[in-house]
């Protein structure tokens, strides 16, 4: 038997078993490892399509089952809430069924395709099409368009990659520190100098004691010159330490502020590049907290705590060196508690880190409650739920308290313990020192110097132990920032982008499917929209109209199939370049804070005033803008509150007109306004649509009367395509929708218009 | 109280449920869904036709005659998939995304958790974990888990 590429790809646990069971000349064409059994328990099974039959085994030791291709056999694939279902039936009954989780969905699709080919081959003798599919080199899945050169895996593969971020997150900040490395080095040298300078005074106590005070006590007069020399040395050192300390703090604070600013900007820039899918799953409050307060925390950490820490470490190292140089034995005794404290710090660090991560998460939760409620204040008030919202906030706050209490329990024990160890250390030095002095092994001066040093030394250790908490907080913050920075957009920029200098606006959808979580929203949609054509998408809400539009705009990437513009897969075009060709008018037009003119020129900031006015005129917005007190310079509020829905809509139409896109998407552009306003908008839209490939979604079917073709969607699939007359004549889905709308007297305020529209349409037929 | 319902339900050779309404109309491929799969799994069960339209609403599963109830329970059992985590065996990392090894009421498996926000707090003490493919894993009572599992879980909450 010739090994085929697919057999070699069989999981190793199965390949030997399968091969021993195959007949002569039988080839494995496709396989699916089922990870669930019929009762939906996790169990590993295998399903194989060969050129002779369908083979299956429910576990490694279960008997093989096989089915020879025959008339009436059918394999169907369905999925529901995260589980796929394959059913093999013949004309009168169910033969078998298999379940799998959707991680195996691709394999299932491939298996089904091969099964149908083989079945067709056996029944009709028709040779299966030699697979001219392009396969992804990594996952072997069939691609709809060739991979752009330089890209080694398909979009699906890269989606499956999850690598946890490294624990040494703080070091990743180096990426942002690198531009300032010379200034950082200068800061470090200054730190070194200033720390050394602060260590001079305790050293001076030694000769002061031994050469001045003790001889005086023994009856010698004080040597004034010597005292002046020592004391001026003390003063000079203090002065030097002050100057160096000032310079160091200034330089490093400057750098850290810049690093913080870079971090914030980089995070926001990255955030803007992420796909709509990411924002769908995140809450605004959380993201705002991350970019705002986390970067600030990291910033303070670098400028204050890290600096202190560096000083402490230097101080300890230098002190240790000095102590050893004076008297190694006494130094050894002095430094004894150091490892114990180091160990203590290590133990508490882990506990504190998880604690602080928790505190951060709960803090984001608190912000989330606010971000959820404040924009919905009208609803809260309308339903008189202020008390409940207050209770919700209080509950979150309570949770915050609980988490904080737990952290503080460990934390509060930590500092006093360090202090206690410090005191014990001092005691040990006193005991050992007095004994040594009594033995005449050291002078009183040496002991005084030691005591002066170690009181500083332990003070440093104490503040060093405090750094633990700040480091952990900063590390937790860094992790949360890098979570955003590590997030790759689910609409990735192509590695080797293709470029379309000019676009005619031909859109082709090839077997497009999209899945949101476990819910498959659209299935196998294939259609070609010619340049300049206006297409209307019709269907019940939830039929996948908006999803289709989001896919065409590339807010999301398709899960199956491909979307091509002028024959080029949109995934191989740079995202921003592609979107330049697409104009979008939404149901709820969003106006940014700024003047009307700025809002119109949002997609083309370099537009001249004449262009802006021309666009506004074409959008029938010119006149009402002139009626505003400051004309084009009037401010449109946060959400353009001073303007009516229709007015805002016309501004957004002007916005789309100004960028002059080849492809235009109208997503329920007239749904939120009354019929009179709709007419105004419709006029504006007629100007916009002219000569562009247009895809329009409308709930009111009457708005789509200008469409060349209507595409009727139902539950994620295309059910009918044609113009109004054809579809009415077919008396199918569209006819029902139309009739339902025309009849719906109570809910549709434009009954009269509908009727007229209906009549005119009928007259046309 | 057991009421004899005014509809009939049976399973055909294709394994599909066939519904016969009081006026004698037959619907094939009927599916059963729970309205509150987590909060009240045994109350509010709907039978839907292939178009997703509701055919009948069953207030409480316990009110049905045994035969009918087992039929519906079998159908529900074959469709719904929300493994309940009994034990967390291990996680690849405490930073997301990470792989979780868990023991569920449907056997041992592994899944990828994309982010902490995919662990949703339901009415306490229940938690719902959504893995990267969208399958929901339920933890009915997080305080009833063993010490090791709770410790792991705690790092993500």
C-alpha cells in the first residue's frame, strides 16, 4: 500500500491500527478524531474515509465498524452550542452518529467533503475531482485563496496559538526603556556616586572616636586641627551626597515619566489596531483602568521605588564591603540576619503578588460597574433602580475590601517582622562587639562605626522589603498592560500585503461562514456583487445581515471561506488601505467631540472647506448646518446631542461622501428616523449611492426599492436572490416579509407609504 | 401532578423526534431546549420545530408522563453540552491564556482559557468558564471543590 499524505498525518496512536485494518489498495483520504462519544462524554474515537468505505472506531479497543458506499447514503454535519454532530443515514434510518467538539470542526469538514466525493464516485462512476485545493502547510485545511507569500500558516492556525506570557514581565519594560538607555546609565552612575558619598560620615566616626574622643577621655587634649579635618570631611560628604542625590532623582524621574508616556501611547495605539471582536469581549471600564492607572503605577514604580531599590542594593553592597574591610568577623555577625530576611521576602513575595493581581482585577470590576451604569443612567432612573445599582456598587466594593483585607493581613505582618529582625541583629552586634572590645580585639571606634553603619543598613533592608509590594504591584500592572500589547488582532495585517491602487468595487463572497463563539452566525454564503451594483440585504433580525456587513468591512475575519475584492482576498490587503475604499453609514451615527466640519472631514482630515461644503450639500446637510448659530464651526457635543437623529445621519452621510469610497455600506441608515426625515435622508443617500457598489441593510423594505438585487437571508444563509418584482412573483420568503410589513398597521408608522410603495411596485410588475 | 399532554412525541428511524400536535399536524426533527439551563434546568422546556418556532412549552419536566419525559431527557442529554468541572487537575500557567486540565462529569479533558474575564460569576457560588472554542464549563459550587482545585481557581478570580 502506498502511504498517502493523509495517512502519514494520522495521529500516531491510531495510524498503526488503521493500517492493519485496511484492505489492499485501500487509501485513507481523510480522518476525524472524535473527542466525544454519543452520550457526550469525553472519549477519543476515530472516523476515517477511504476510497472504499467509511471506517469508525469508538475507542482504541472497540471493534471497527465500516460502511461501504451505497445508494441513498448520506452524511450530514450539524453543530449546536459547541458540539459538532455527524450523522450517517440511508434512505430509511440512521446508521450511526458521531460527536466532536468544535476544535475538530475543520477535520470534520474535510472528512465530509471527501466522503461526498467518494460516494459520488462510487455511485455515478464520476472520478472525484483531483484535489486542486490549496492546503495550509500547517493544519492541512483547505484554503479558499492562496496564502500571501511569506505567510506560513493560515488565519485559522494563527488563531489557535496561545502562549502564556513570561513571568518576568517587568523586564519586558526594557523595550520601552531602551530609547533612554544613556540617560539611565547617567542616572545609575549618579546613584552610585551619591550612595558612596552617604557612606563617608559613618566611616568618619571611627577616627573621631579612636583618635579624638577616647584619647581625650584618657587625659589627652583635643587636637583641634584633626577635629576640623574630620568634621569638614563629614560636611563635604553630606554636601556631595545632596548634590548627587538631587541630580540623580531629577534625571531618573525625567526618564521614567517619558517611559510611562511611551507605554500609554503604545498601549492605546495597539488598542486601536485590535479588531472589533476584542472590543466586543472587553468592558470599557477595564480597558480605561488599564491604560490610565496601570501605566501610572508602573511610572511611579520606576521613578520612585525602583530608584530607591537600586540605592538600597548599592548601599548594602558597599556597606558590606566596608564592614568586611574593617573587621571580617564582626562583619560576618552583622550580616547574619540578611539571608533570613531575604528568605522572608521571597516567601511573602509570591503571596503578595497573587494578592495584588486580585486587587487590580477587583479594582477594574469597580470601574466596570461605573462604566456600565453611568451611560445607562436614563434607564436606571426610568425604572427607579438607583437603590439596586447602589447595592451592586456596594457589593463590588465589599468584594474589593475583602480581597484587600486578605492582602493586608500578610502585608501587615511583614513589615514588623523585618523590624524585629533588625532589632535582633543590632542586639547580636552589641553582644559580639562588647565581647570583642573587652578582649581588646577591636577598638571602641570600630564598634561605633559598625553600629552607625548597621543602623543605616537595616533601615535600608526595611525599606527594601517594602519594595516587594511595589514591585509586585508594578509587575501585576505590567502584566495587564502587556496583555493588551500581546493581543494580536484577530484581523491580522498581512505579512506581505498586496496593494490595490484602484478599486472597481467588485465584491465576491466565496463560501463565507462566520462563527461567534459556538454560534454559527452565517453559513456558506456565496455571491458576486458587480461594480456599481446596489444590493439590498433583507431578512429578519438575527438572520446575519449585520454580520455579513461586518465581515465585508473586515471588522471580523471570516471563519470559513473568503471575501474577495476585485479578485483579491481582503485578508491580504493592509487593513487601513482596504477600509479607505469602504464607506459606512450606520444606524446610530457617532459624532466625535469637535466642530461639524471636523466631523464631516473625519475620514479625510486634509479635505478643503470647499470639499466639505460640497459633501454636505450632496448629503442635504448644508442648509440645516447653515441654520446653526456657528454654521460649520458649531460644536457637535459628545454624541452630537444638539442635533436630531436625521441631522446627525446626514452628517455621517456627508462623511462617507467625502472619502468617495468605491464600496458603500448602509447599515439600517434610515431606521432610527421618522418617515418624513427618511425621505430627506433618502435623497441624500441617492446622491451617495450613485456609481458605487452599495450594500444596504434596511428593516423597511421600501427603502430598498432602488436596489438592483435583493438578497434574502434567513438564519445565516441566502434563501432568495432577485429584484423586487421577481421575488414578489416567487411568493417565497421575501413575499412573506413584504406582506407582513405592509399588513403591520399598528407597529409600522409608515403604513401609508408602504401601501403606496406596494401599489407602485405592483404597477411596475 | 401528572397531566396527560395533548400532543404526541416519538422517535423515528432517523433518530429524529416527531411531534404530532393536537390537531394532527406532524413535525419532524423537533428539538427540545431548556429555557434556564443553569438556574432552573427542569423548568421551562420548549419544543421547537426545525425553523426554531415554538411548538409547545412544558412548564415542568416532572409533570410529564414517564415515557415522554425520558424521551425529552434523552433528547436534551444528546444536545446540551455543559460539562461540570469536578476537579481542576492543573493549569499550564497562572497568566492567561493557559491550558487547564480538568476532570468533569463527562470525563477528563483539557481546554484553553483565553482570559480571566471568561470566568463568569453566576449566582454565587456558581461559576461559568468559557473556553477558547466557546464551550461552557460549569462549576456548580466553587467552595465544594477540593483544596488544590480551589487554590488554582482562586488565582484567576
